[in-house]
């Protein structure tokens, strides 16, 4: 794959995360009963950054957790029988009963990762609501899932790939399209 275009740099990613943090607070009328749940790996990094922004804005921390979901890909051998994402680990220390769970991921594509994350959350109890925050929405949904909070919509072809790099794992913050 060859890089086609840079979409977001470090500053643009920071602005998008700040905007999403404000939108989460506004939509939920504060952060009472809200839990941010990052989908590993990069979704967890974004959730951590959102939590830091929200704490600066609200003056108190928001509850948070993480889900580790492995997607079926050619380079991974772990998968379910029906090729769906496999939930590996749930690290949510708070009860989700009657809470507003905000799932956080880097890229929304087919919707299968989000569906698996929702299943994992529902296995923990019944939240009042599940919302979705993503840095990038690239379209091409296979399931009727949409994000409540989006950093940037990037229409893509199915031949293209969105590459999100985060300083925590890649030593740089950027989003690019590869083809």
C-alpha cells in the first residue's frame, strides 16, 4: 500500500478530540453516569485523551475502561468460527448498569468491531445507553451502526485503507489514506 494523502496531523487530531470531548459533555448534560470505553489499541489511546480533555473542562474525572477486541484479519490467527471479531479482554472497573457507555474507536468502517464491543458491554450488564465516538468515519458499513461523535468523515473507496498513527504506539500523531 502506498500513501495517497495525509488527512490529519497532530494539531488536527488534538482539535478533533477536543471537539468530541465538548460534544460528549453537551449531549450528556455533563459527565454524570458516563463511562468512556476505549476499544484497543488506538481507541483506548483516544479514550484516554478524551478523558483528560473532559477532566480539564469539567474539573473532575470521567469513568473509563477498555475492551480488547481482535478483528479477523489475514495476519491474525485468532478468530471466531463465523469470522467475527473476538473479544479478548474487558477492563471496565465500574458497573455499567444504567450508565451511559461511550465506546471510543479510531476508525469506523464495517461496524463489526463496534457490534462486538456492544455485545461485550451488554454481557456486563444493561447500560442506560451506548454511544459511539470515533476519530474517523470512513463509510462502507455492513451493519446499521453510526457514530454519535465523529472527528472527521473521510469518504473512501473499498480499495483504500485509513492508517491512524498515535504517538503512544507509533511515535507520531497522524491519519493518512493508503491505496
